[in-house]
C-alpha cells in the first residue's frame, strides 16, 4: 500500500514537473519571439474558404477551377470530354470528387502530378475507385513512386520525359519539367489559351517563400526559376499553397526578395575576416572542436544577414520574421559551397 501511494505520488510529481517545464517554455517562447501580424494587403487577397465545409471551389478562368482548403491548392479543367485534375493534396483529398461535382457533371478522367511530394499527391487515395483514371507524371517522378511503393500515392499509368503537350477535348496543356524544388523534378503546368500557369512550391503570393526557400533541393535552379516563369505569357498563377492566387508581380516581388537574400549573404560572407573569427574561438576553447569553430564563424553571418533582410522586407512581404532566417541559412550553404566568387 505504501509503495503504491509512493508510486502514485511520484507519478503526480513528475507530471506536475513536466507541465511546469512546458508552461515555462511556452512563456519563454512568447516572451522571446514576437511575430508581426499578416500584412493587411495580404489578408485582403485571401479567398473566402468555408473552414466548416473544408474547402472552396472557384472558377478562375472559363472552364478552369481551383480547390483550396486555405493551406493547399489543386486545379482542374473541364474539357467537354471529362475533367483533368492537377494534384491531389491529402489535406482535402476526401472532398475532391464532391468539389468537382459542385461545378460540373463531367467525370474525372485524368490526374497530373506536379511532383512526387506527399503533400500534393497523397489525396489520390480518395480517387482510386474512379474507373480507368489515367495518372500522368514525368518519368523520374513515376520511377520514384514505383520505388517508394507508397499506397497513398498511386503509381502513374502514363509517363513522359522532360516535356509534353496534352490535348483533350477543349483543353490544351503544356507540361515542362523543371528542377528548382524536389529531387525528381517539378512541372510547370501551362494553359496557353487561358494564360494560367501552375507552378507548385515556387512562391506564396504576398509572402516570402516557405521554409528554406520552399524546401529547395537545388538553390542554383531556384535562383533562376522566376525568370523561367516570367518567360510564359500568363496573368494567373496557381502556386499550390495558401488561399491566394498569384500574378506576374508576385513573381517579380519574390524574385527581388530572393536576390536580395543572395546578394546580402554573399557580401557579408565574402567580406568577413573568417581567420580572425576562428582564432578568437581557438583562443577561448582551443582548436580541437572544429564544429564549434565553424559554428562561431557561420552563425554571426546568419544573424547579420537576417537583420538586414528583416529591416528591408518586414513591411513588404508577410512571413519574413517566420522564415527569413531559414532563407539566410539555405543561401549561406549555396554561397559558401556552390557559388562562384
């Protein structure tokens, strides 16, 4: 009996201690990290998603529709012969068939994957009962999905290499492989008759890019992606995230921000007296811990670069205070290990 009381008391004390630690960490985080509100000009662009319903379906051009839940975006077109769907995010995957049925009686005939990432493809598991659904992807994406054997992401039934044009009913769709984001490549999906470009994970209209420049696996290509986008004749951009559609100015704004991060990091990195910084750490801690030396060289470069970027962009694009530091770190890797002098 005494042991049981002691055990229960100890469990209670451990629970209380854990709660106090979490509570104090939360208070500390609130005290140390203050984020600015989303810019009013960004909020006015947000599409009116019904969060109780779980999604919004909206016609953005004749026969061209988007589906969004406020975090992710998909697109589809009606063709007179059936619907072509672009991406199937799992966050609203269960609503896709219902959303399509709200605006057309045409059945879903084709699904095109923009790239292989789970957050844009795994909603296809809610479409696997559609008879004879054709799933189209670039060959490297298809090969990766075959290797993964992920039941959430159905393996494509039709592939192409690098680029192709799909003509189906009234629709004309140009697909072009790019390499700015994921290891297997990403598509530019272009509807020339509608002047609509779908370029997933390139940017978020009104915001800075997501963490680490939208998780890019190829910073060199990412730096060039904006000019590649602007080479298309489009006036509407479907970027894949959040509730706003984009336009050419959004591409220009994100390009300018990205290039500013690049130039700032490069200037600060290349002008720093890194030998002097290293010797200061060696005098204090010795020369054995090489990681510590590198950390104390690179961290101040990140801090200095981020402060400059934050001051220049905090009132121009949303999210600078959330992901700006991650952009600086990602750019520092590129500048130090990949870029030319």
